[in-house]
């Protein structure tokens, strides 16, 4: 029987099978010998060993279209990147890292601006303008009031969606709003430091509708993008692509070079200078990691 792994706790896997039953399964020993570990999102073939008690064995793992090493997750088709106006404040550097990673993986990305009711200075308006100009879908929400939830839900259909963002931005509240019930534990913001406490402890897929899932993913806000090589980073900033051809040198890093197509585009207002500055920071971080690996 075919199925999809919806949860993994230690060496046990919960598999939603094609008969819509949830089976608790273990993986065949051959996977360990092959140094393969099943992960949430894997499409698998299972053998039912106890129908009454819903026990099964995972016999086969289908080829993965997408694989993320940390947190371990397979076959997602869309990342929903959540930032909040306050508590915690928008982390646009992390957002740009995640957008670059989505482009690297070849999957779609949606940006959710949550807690817009707290955005008294209208700072998120500028954020929205920058990313919509690039071509990203940006949705404004007030998760606790369920504002914007219906609009967001339309864009989740027929996808395995991973929600990502710093603790406290409202990921769990959004997911609960989509299901109209508490399917995840909502986090509490620390009053002392106004930073989020991560309450999610395990990756889990929640089915919204047929072929539509949400993954609640702890640790996604700190995932490692070092799979991207610094020399290729500009390829994953969507708005850079059409200007790279205008660079004087092949292999231009767009950092120190003077006659650079990206820098010319910034001067003409075609590329956000703020986003370019974050590109430079990410590039330097990747370069430092590459140097340390060589040592």
C-alpha cells in the first residue's frame, strides 16, 4: 500500500496510507545498511502487519523531488515565510536567506506579513512593495483575528507547505486559524525579552484537504543554506538575474567590482539597495564558511 510519512518520532513513523488510515510503522533494516533514513514527506510503500492495531513496515521510499537536511523534510513544494511587524521585529536578513534557499530548491515561496495591526509606523508597507515588485506573493494577516487566513489558504492548495519563521511570529496561530481549531500548540511571547519561545518539538504534516498539507517545522528558521555556493548566490536573488549579463567580468561577485550590472540596476532604482546589502552579508557569510571548510 502507498502512503506518505506525516510524522516521525525517534524510529517510529506515522504513515497516512491511500486507504486514509494512519499506520504506525518502522523502517526495514535494509535502509540502515543503505544509510537511508525515512523522513516526513517521504512517499513510501508499506506492508500492513497488523490491520486492527494499525501497524506496518516501510518497504520502499520513492525518489525524493526535494530534500532538506535540517530539519529533515522531503518533497515540500512551497515554503510559507512568516514575519511579524513586532514581537519579534521583522528579520529581513533571514527572510532573504530563506527566499534564496527556496529558489535553490526550485520550490515556490509565499511571504506572510503577520500582526499587521501592530504596524503603526507602516514599515511593512515598504517590505510588501519590495517583495511584490520582485514577483513574490505577499499576504497580510492578523492571525489571532483570522484576518487574511482565507486568502492565504487559497494559495496552499495542492501543495506540501512548510511554514517557516522565527519563534513568536505566529506560525502556529496561522495554522490553527486555517484549520479553525488548535492543531498545534500556540507559543507564548516572553514578556521579559519579547522573543518567541519555540513550542513545536517535532515535524508533522497536517492534511488540510486532498493533496494539501502543512508542515509545522521546528528549527526551520535557522536552517543552513551552505549548500548554496557563494559564487552562485546571485542566481537565487530573482531580481538580479536579468542584470548579471551587464557585468563587465564573467564570474562577477557583485561585491567589489565597479562595472557591475547589479550595481548599475541599483542606481537606476531597479533593485532595492536594502536587499542588495543583505545579499552582500549572506555572500560574506557563505564565503567565511567555505574558507573554514578548506582549513
